[in-house]
C-alpha cells in the first residue's frame, strides 16, 4: 500500500526544475503527480513516478540530491466533503499529516490525494477500516 | 618514562622566565650583529641590544613576517655563515617564493630534543618502533620526526609518505608501536585497512603523532577508534624549527610549547598589540636558542590562545589551543574579525555538512551581510522543509556562537562549489565602499 515518493532538492535558480524533468524524460520516466514546497532559497520537488527506483538512480547520477519517502495514495469521492471524510478520520485518530497534494487522476468520479503522515501503516489501517480507498503502489505507478 | 626533559618541561614559571630572559638577550645580540635586516629594523625603532633586559621587553622588538623571509630569499636572514649550516629545508610556496630555513648542528640538536619530548608524550621509549610516514625531503615533517625518534632511542622506520598497502604491511610485520603522519593520512590508512581486511587487533600500534594540517576532534575520535590508538596533536612550522614546537601530552588538553626554545605571544592581528592572558589572537613566536635562523616575533598567522595553568601531567610549559583559524584571509564584518577557516572548522565539526563552502560578503543599506553557502547533501536532505530548515538553523547557531556573527545560510546544490587542492577561492567580497 505504500507508495515510494521521490524528493529532489532544488536550489532556487532558473532552469533547475526543467533539468529534473529533462533527465526523467530522457530516461522514459513518467510523472504521475508532483508538488513543490518552496522557501525563499530552495525548493523540494516531490514526485510520484512509474519507476521510483530508476528515477532515484538517474537523478543521483545527474548530481541531484534525492531521497525517497513512503507516502500513501487515497481515493476520495469527487464531491464536496469528500476529502474531509479521509482527513476527518485521520484527525480523530491522532494521525498527523506532514503535507499532502492532489493527484492528476485519470478516473472520473474519484479524486486522488497523496498524503505524507508520521505513521503510514497506522494511517492505512485507519483509512481502510473506515471504508476509504487506499490505492496500491502497482495501481498508482501505472496511472 | 613520563617526561623527556623534566628540568625544562616542568620548570617553575619564574625559573622559566629567567631562562627565557637570558636566552633572549643572547639571541637579540646575535641577530643585531649578524643580520643586517634585524639591525636596521631595531635601529629604526631606536633599539640597541642592551635595551632588551628581560623577557618582558619582548614587546618592544619588531615583528618578522613571512614576506621578510621571501624578500631575503634564500639566505638573507641567516645568522650563521653557511659553513656552519648543516641542513637546509624549504616550505612549498603556493603564493610566492619558497621559504628557506637553515640549521646549524646545534639547531638540529635542539630540534631532535623537542621532537624527543613530543614522542615521549606519545609514550615512546627505547623499546618503541616508530613509523615515520611524514614526507622526507625539503618538507620538515619527515626528518624532524626521524631525528626525534632516534633521539629517544626508538627503532625508526623511515618509510616516508605514500604506498599505503606497504605501510600497513610493514606496520603489521615490523610491529610498529607509534605512527607519525598527517591526520588525514592516518584516516586514509584506516580505510585501506578495511579494504585489505586488516584488523586493528593484528597491529601493535598504540599511539600516533599527528600534525602538519588542521584536523578536528571528530577526526581524532575516528582515528582513535579505527586504529585503536591514542592520537596526539602536534604543532610546528618550518620557520620556527619544524614539527616539535608544541605537543599534546597524554591528557590531550592543549599543546605544550617548548618554551625554553620558543617564546609565544598572542597579539591582535590588526593593532599588533599583545593581548591579555587567555585571549584568542594571532600566535607569535620568538626563537631563543636557534643559531641558523633565529626569528624575532614571527607572525605565524595562526589563531590560538595560551593557557599558563599547570597541566595534570605535571608539565608547567604553557599550552596552546588547537589552531582555530588563520589571519591571512581575515574579513572584517560589522567590525568583527572573521576568518574563513573558523567557518570551515565549524562546518567540519558538523557531521551532516560537507566541508565545502563559499562566503559572500555584501553591504546593503550600510550594513555588512555575510552569506554562507553550504552544499546540500544526502545526509541532510529530507522531503520535509522543516527538517532542512532545522539544519540551516543549526549551522547558523553554531556559526553565531563560534564567530559572533549572524550569518545567512544558503543551501546550494551538491558539487556546485569549486573544488581545489590547496587554495580554493572561498570568499567573494561584493562590498563597495562609498
């Protein structure tokens, strides 16, 4: 159920983001979700790709600082209150969310969300016990 | 044996001052009469040899700078005729001419004596087997250590630097008990040992005498753990004599200076005033027994401080702290003296940070700003902003406590700061003073 997310350090100067996407494109790696956390000096690019191990390797080979983190992907109903359903149960169970971002999904009636929590296994249990869909890594990497 | 020469190493302070005064008087006479450069400098200050009566008068004497050695290249500052000089060494000149130093037979004797004290501090006796892996040649490290080790009566292996596999093979086969080399080379040996599958238990080595380059407490721990030895820090510079100017004892709490030969002072590098006891500043040495190249108030450019308290080991000889920086490349930021090497040592002490950095100094609205660029690396990277900001904050706090400047830390991508053997450009000063 755990999805491997790739994070890349980006110095705040022009061309760096383009360089990452170029390296990934050249190696035939497909990006299915991304988000950037930015500060005044640097940014952290977080990626969900079809082949995280390969992405980590080619980016490291190109001198990028890269780390991988386990995150979870959740499918929520694409209607008002849909996201709250997932976040609400986590909140009620004292599971903190470090950050989250939405997914460029290809299914129509569902919105997909990536969650980074302190305890992924616990969060998966809570979500599935409450009838919220947690997507398998196989499924996510193929999106 | 705990001391090599307890008479001098443990001499009461007043007695030491008396010995120093007597020797200083003789040295001043020697340089005044034998070295035109010093005679002129003293005459310009209206000084005659007779004006220097005790070690307290040292402060009236002129300074000697590295440039003076270069300007008088090669033999201009020698105080003995070449017929009495039995050895010449030279230090590599990255920024100009080589610095040439000459030794009389008595100077070699003095050097052997102070290096014998060093090895004794590391536990050396006649039974010891000392492997000298400092380079032999114009560099003073190899021969300096060699003569000291022989003086102790140890069996010396003059292997010089390099060929690490053979170093380790001989260390094992010959039963080396003490190693003398640069600390980074000791670490390199430890790595090579792992590769060769050689265990520290297979070696007889007990101690190492390491110097000739800056190193940190973290490096000491690593060397001690990986080689299973006691690592002793030593200090020296060829202008003064070479290795042996100062050495740690087994308590490793500052380096005892061979004060009966070299008198230290701590000065403010800008005002050139002698600083109060215990202050940090530039280390200045006056040699009081040398014949070939006696130097008066030689500006080492090394930043240190002196501790005159009696050491646990029983030695009374003043202890200098590990060199914390160099005054050569000093920056003045908001009136505070900042040395790039101080920043380097702060970074070196932080395990998660790579020791590559760049300092950008700028002036915005009449206020000096210091920006420290540090390379991001795998160890400190995280997918969470707050974790990275924690590291930034830690670097900032450590810098503030070390140099008293609130610097801005900027993390840059790996391998983007220039690498260089030796003198990399570390400072960009953009200040335009109007």
